[in-house]
């Protein structure tokens, strides 16, 4: 064997693997930040249009995200499926799977759009809603019905680019979409150049224009990129066996997404019992947790995509080592994020609010957020790695147990229900200045995430080990 053909030392191989994951992850992270910017623009710009418009948009976005996130999770089943085809060199199957994903996105759009056409059914959970707010919610959601097909079809491009190690394509489109979103919001929310001032409805129309433009731009870029020629991307006819495979993996994935979103939604509803300042402080803390989550999620997407490629290539050991590298990066990133949250918390809180009572609530909950994020990062990575092996039902069951029953129901029981005060010694230890209910719910949420991370990691190790032994 010549010197040039000798395998690289194990340490270099692992180091190269870490670098490969990071190169794959950073465009995913930027893409997610760009997506968050859409919501920030809607909130900030609609807020200047009037209080009723802001209230309408906040309610409508909550409804839309509940629907969209669940459906998006189903479409994301394309990522491990396409990545395994790509790793195995089945390029024609990559194009075929993508086409079936487009059909799935269209079918899901019809179902989700139907749910959005009846906002009164959703608003019945919110009690009395002012007529102008109710009308704003309906107008915003009806505009987003037009956006949903484009948003879900664009997610098929996201899945394709991620699975075949071309995530920068979607990143470029999303960054361009942020600028277009700001312009369209300005035109339609405030009524510039003779257009009517549409308020919250204008923000919804703006989203529809941006999503359809992003879809067109993404398709145009893929058509011009010769890298995608070998996949022979095509829509084809609906293939029911292929669609069943997507649904078999996608439905539990969408369920997992919904469990996480609904847990935050119901936390907010329960914590609102402690008053406006506590509710506002909780929203800031929840936003911090969501921003912190973007890093492990990007690493999870990248690690799972590369692991799925290795699985498709028949290299179970490489898939296992890729998972180990991803877990190490996620742990290091989570520790760094936690350290920044601790060291910079006065400046972070000041950036969010100048209201002293709200700031005090946020400061009191920050120690729990550090623990919450560490657990959240590890449960996120293990969930994505299991999806690389097309394992989604067990993670869903674990998350229902840990996040919903232990975290949410347990938090309600100990914070507001029959067991109120039972966790007071632990709250006094971790967050002594925090409001009792909010502090208890965040502690139980962190415990639920930690339990989820442990159970998911145990199951992931079992799946990865069995794949190595079978290879």
C-alpha cells in the first residue's frame, strides 16, 4: 500500500467529521435565523399599525404555526429518505422521492388550508375576542391559506438541499426573502403608494408573496445548478407506496413537532394566571429558549443528514461515528450557549425589556433556562439522529411521556394544581426569586427534557449498535 493510500489516523478522521458537520450546519442555522426574522418583522411592523392589529396577528400566527409546524414535520420525512438514497448512489430515486414529497406537500396544504378557513373554531378557546381582532385574525389566516402550499413545497427544497449536502441554496433564498418580506410588509401593512393600509391582513398577504417568490427562486436556482442534474428531479404521478412510506415516517415526526409546540403554547396559557408581568417575562424566556434551540437543531439536521447518507452507503460504523461527533458538538455548543446566558444575562434582559417587573421575572428564571437548554440540546440531537435511521414512532412516544406528561402536566400539577407547592424546596434552590407557578413549570419542563434526552439517547445507542452488528 502506498503512503498516499494509507487511511488517515483516527483522530484526524474524527476531526474531519466534526468539520464536515459544522460546514453542513451553519447554512441551516442561518436559514433558521432568517425564518425567525419573518416573525420578528411581522410583530414589530404590525405593532406600529395598532394594538388590535398586533393582537390579531399574534393570535393568527399561533394558529398558523400550530398547523404549519405539524405539517412541516411530515414533509421533513424527505430528509432521511433522500439522504439514504443519496448515500447509496441511487440518484434517480432522489429525484423520484422529491417529486412524491411535492405531492405530499400539496395534499397537506389542502388539509391545513381547510383548518385555517374556520378561525372561529380556533378562537373559541380564547374566550371573548374583540370583533376587530376577530376580523383581523380571519383576514390574516385567509391570506396565509394562499401561502401554505408554497411554504410546504419550499420545505421539499429545504429537505432536498439538506439531504444531498447543498444547504446553502435554501439559505441564499431565505436571506433574500427577508428583504422582500420587509418591503412587502411596509407596502401592505401601512398602505404605501396608494395601496390600502391592511394591517395584520397585509402581513399575511406579504407572507404569501414571499413564500411563492421563494419557491420560484429555489426552483430556478436548482434548475441552473448542474449538481442537481444527476437526480433528474421530476414531479411524476402520485405513487401511493412512496407516499405511504413518507407518511409512515412523517406522521410521527410531525407529531413530535406538535408535542414541542403545544407544550410551549399551554405553558404560556397556564403561566398567564400569575399576571401580565409574569406572562410577559415568560414570553421573553421562551423566546430566548427558542433562539438557543436553533444551534442544536442545525447540528441535528446536519448530523442526521450525514448519518443517513452513511446508512444508505451501507457504512453503519461511519453513521455511528457521525452521530457521536454530532453529539459532542451539540454538547460543546450547549455549554457555550449556557455560559453566555449566565455571563451576559443583564445585557440580554436589557435588550428585551426596560420594564423593571418584567425584567425581574426574566432574571429570576434565567438559571432554569440554562439547565433547560442543556437538556433541550441533547434531546434534540438524539431525536434527529434516530430519524436518520427512519425511527420516529419511539421518539414520539418518549416525547409525549417526557415533555407532555412529565413536563407540562407535571408542571401544572406542581405549579397550579393539587400538588401546588410540592416542588417548593427545589424551586427555592434553583430559582428562589421566580414566581412560584412559572418557576415550577420551567423546572418541570427542564426535568421532562432531561428525561427525554436520557431515554432518546439510550434508544439511539441501541439502534446504532444493532445497525453496526448487522453490517
